[in-house]
C-alpha cells in the first residue's frame, strides 16, 4: 500500500506522517521509494489482525489531524504533525530527569512503551 501525501491541501509531507506514526508506537515506514512523496506500508505475515487494526486506527487519526489543518482548526505550520515525534516530557507533561520514562499512546486497547534513560 502506498500513501500519497499532498502538500497542497495542508502542507503535510510523507515525512510528517512517518514521524507522527512514531507517536502512535509504529516504526516509521519506508519513505519516497519507489515513488517519491509516498509512504510504503508493507506489513509482514506475522502481524496480527489486532496490530493491523491498531495501525489503521492510527492512520485514521492522522488523517483527521490533516483534515483539521485543511479546515483551519489547526495551524498549517504549528501542529502535531509538523512537531512529531513528541518527546516523553511533552506527551506526559512532566519533567524528565534520570528515570525510565514510559510513554503510552493508546489506540484501542493496546499501548506502546518507549523507554529511555535520560539525565545520566
């Protein structure tokens, strides 16, 4: 599946969508190959239906974020897509020191945990 991103309607590029997928707990897909300005989505046979559904939910949410830009409800330059991926302290609203920070972005019933040691 290829996802074509048009800058004309909202100023969103394939890179913006790829980085936003990180916020939803997905590894950024292949970009601009073999077709420039696209994302190549190719799940493996080992992906469960629940995981595919979670990915689809994330893409639907991202499409709504783009629609918000197109319809003027979000700024074309200052929005969640242009600033993705978001750091744990931005997502959690708390100061990050040297502890392991687990950021959970829930889509349906599954959560993604990204842990990193900071401040050491």
